[in-house]
C-alpha cells in the first residue's frame, strides 16, 4: 500500500513534457502589438496632411488668444 502511495506522489510531482507545435503566447502578443502599431502608424501617416491643415487654420484664427473674437 505504501509503495502505491509513493508511486502516486511521484507521478503527481512529475512535470509533463509535451512537445507543442505552434506559436507561444508571448510570440502571439508581439505579433498582435506589431500589427496594431503598424495600423496606427499607417492611419497617422494617411491623416497627417489634414492635421497639418487644421493646425495652420487654428494658428491663423489666433489659437488660444482668440477667445473673445471667436466664441
């Protein structure tokens, strides 16, 4: 009986060594981060001319100093 308990304990303490094929969690997170970063960069570059235009209009109207003129 004691020998069976020892065998059961050893079996429970052993780590399973299985070979897994595929992508690890860390690699998946890195790939997702790279994809989201690339999409954000693409969107920013595409919208940059409009942002520059809006900043130019904002400066021409007086910026923060124009509170009284443009309510």
